[in-house]
């Protein structure tokens, strides 16, 4: 038999090479498709919602870079809550669903599509907070109640705006006193009768031992005995620690106050977001104390997503260096936002410099005090903000 030169050469090759050159192996199988999914709503910058409220979720899908065909099914899921529908047919490469959950805190939602045996998956973290309560004003009223002091303005505002809850922190002698001051009795009585509430100031030196628990308990007792439960609604624990090494110190103080009267409100002021465990030793935490400029950067999503598992009334903000009425309104709007989830608020243009320790932002009410009260009232009712 005669053989062509090319056939003789092929026959001399190894079998694997022969199969390849003659068209054997997998070269005729189509390449795997590239399937991708992108969640386009909600976005990573606007992803905090109220628990129980419907959240619109939208996703797009592509195969080899082109939108999937109309009618392609995208499936939506989450570890808790419900999607309606769970499977949605695409149009122009995108599909939508509505998510609802009664959970609070961070939650991951997913969208997936399968094409040609390949599955694409995308996830997005959202944050759910409980239904917010109305904003309340928390005033560090660290000014003496003389006959013409700002305590008169506090009482007047409480009477004129019964729809806005105002709580003032009284601070006689930096919280250390052994007798009644008649001016404080007069001022707090007038304020409470007008509808306000009063907290007694007690500093704690961050639980490091320079103030003993016995001394702190004595301060608490003096407020309640000398000024009376009819005036004192709770205790403001200043200079609160933020790390868990001091947690037992504050747990003892908290239990002591609640043993006197469970309805006494305990507000702790670490001035920053503390460890999550501190939510068990205070009814409200001042999770931000600082300038209005810094408050605009405040974001619990990155700093402390656990804050979303608590009601907004469990968090307070105190801003100083809030230079204008407009800046104050911006701070109030930020506090009321779902992202910040803050229920107790205050702002002043008075300044404090943390580097030098110069300034006393709480020595008087802000010049825009009345506008602050009106702004909080407008935010609570959904009305237009007052003009500055």
C-alpha cells in the first residue's frame, strides 16, 4: 500500500499529538459563559432603612458582557425577611423585587442568575433600624441659675413647645454638693412645671478609680434626696469609659440607680461610640460629642453597626463649633437620618478646642436656641424647617 508523506509524518507522532492535530479532545466544546450580577439598588451609600418598611431591590445581569435576554429569571434572597417576588423576570437586563424584614442591624441581600450552567451572584449589605421615635433635646445646662440665666429660656421654650421634649442636665458644683442651692431648686421647679425634665450630672473619671463608686453613689443620692425625685428624672454619667475593661464599674452604678427607681433614666457619656456591651449599662449613650464638621463624617455603618439594633432614643449627640443656624439645622437633619439613627440632640455655636483644652461650649445656650427648638419640632412633624 502506498502512503502519502503527510500520513507517514502523522503516524510517527505520539497519540496525544495525533488526536489534537486531527481534531480530537475538547476543542469543539463551547467556552464557559461569563455570568455577572450587580445589585444597583439600594446603593452602598444609601442603604439604611426602617425595619418593617418595604425596600426596593434592583439587580442587573449580563452574559459575556451583554444584558441577559428578556424573561431571564433573577432570584432574590436574604437570611431573614421576605422578597416579593423571590424570582423576577428580567427586562432590558434588569429585574426588581421588594424586600421586607422585621430584623434590625446589618443584613445581606443577594441576587443570582443561572445561564448556560453558570451562576452569577451579587450581594449587598443593608442596615435596618427600628421605628424611630421623635427627636428630643438634651441640654448640657452647665450654667448657674441666676435670676436672669438661660434656665429661664429653657422653661419658656418647654412651655411654648409642648410637642418638643427638652431635658436639661443640671450641674451644681460639678456634681459635688452637700446642701440645696435655692436657685437650682427654683430653676428646676420652674422648668419641670413647664414640661421639661432634669438629669443630675455626675462625673466618673472613666472608671479608672480616681473617683470611687462610693463617691459616685453619694452624688446620686444627693440629687434625689436634696432636690427630690419630683425634679430629677435621671442621672447623666459623664466621662464614661468606652472599653469593656471598665464595664463592671458602670454595671454596678447602673444597677444601683435602677434599684432606687427603675424609671430613672441613665445617660452615659463616653463622647464616642463605646463597645457594644455598654448598651447594657445605660439607657442612652452619647455616641458623639464634638464639632459639627466632624459630625458630618459620623457613620455608624462603619464605626458600629450594632447601634442599629437599638432604638434612636438610645443614642445622643452633642455638637459644638456649630457655627450658624444653618449648620445647626444640618446637624439636626443628620441626627434624624436613618444613617445616624440618633434620638437625643443638641448643638451650639460655642467653641471648644480639644488640642488646647480651650473653650466651654456648655456655658450658655446657643444664640439660635429658639430656632433649634423649632427645627426639632419641624423634623418631628415633617413640617418645613424654620428660616434662620
